[in-house]
C-alpha cells in the first residue's frame, strides 16, 4: 500500500471515530431529554389533581411559563362577556366543531375561558354563559399564530388556535391575562358547551431516538474498525 493510500485509510477511520462520538453524544442528549420529559409529566400530573388555586393576577403574569404553570388547576369568579365570544376550530373525541372562548371579567382583570366544545351545527346558536359564574379548570398557555396548518384570520373571524393576545385585540379587551382556562366538566345548562375535554399528552419517543443514535454510533465504530483492519491486511 502506498503512503498516500495509508494516509487516506487513517483519515477515513478517524472521521468514523469522530462521527461515532457525535452520534453517541446525541444519544446521551436524548436520554437526558427523556429524564426531563418524565419529570415534566410527573409535575403536570400533580398539578391536574391538586386543589384549585386562584387564577394568577397581573402581579404574577410575568412569571408564568408553560413548563411551570401549564395544566395547573385554577378557579376564577366573574361576569361572562357573552357579547365577545370567539369560536376556535376544534377536533375532539366528539367530532369536529368549535371551542367557545368567552371573556370573564373578574374584579381585577379579564381572562379568556374556554367554556368547552360545541359541534359545527351549533355555530349560529352558541349557548350563552351565565351572567355571574365561578369557573374551575386548567390553566393553558396561549397558542399564537394558528393551527391545523392555517393562520388565524381575525378580520375574517376565522380562528384555528387560542391566541389570547389576538382574540383579546379583536374584541378591544384590555388588562387580559396572557393565558386562558379550559373549563372543567361541570355540566352547562342544555349540555353545551361540553367542558373537560382537555387532552394532556406529551410525546415520549426519546428512548427510540436514543437507541437510533447509539445504533448509528455503533455502525460508525464498526466502519472505523473495518477500515483499520483492511489497511493492516494490505500493508
């Protein structure tokens, strides 16, 4: 074997070793992400089953995050603004329809309540919320821009996600909390809207990804060994 070919062989082997190290690092990162995800799931489960607390007021809004506050059980008392209802496209276990988003004016601030689901056929006759109400449900972070591969269209009153700021702006609401509440399953008069349909689901494929990266790392190591053995055999 010429010196040039030997040098090329060593270069390929070294490159495979570097690839193996990088792939192994990705596998370790996925294991760390898996640990983080399991801790998050445990925290959310604890929040969902905890006693409800008062909905956070303006003094706490700046500290609210999805990781620390999403799906926390909260309660609020106020007056429903049935003149400012927003229907957001929804697909649920009950089929296609809309989430009924209604502002609730409390003593100190306004927040959006997802009162629940109505089917498509009820779009033109949305049941009004009671004048005064106490709402208990899950705190949800805003869903900006849109969903279902579509952007929200405030001018056309077509909504595909629960974008708190955009919905509040379309109705001229002020002092609005930067989150909304998914109302619980407490029945509404007439049966609609149907609350308590929040789906709490965190994809957990990190172990599959980790095994994939580790498998590719093993292949890179084998390739480095193969190139080295071949170089030695032809030396």
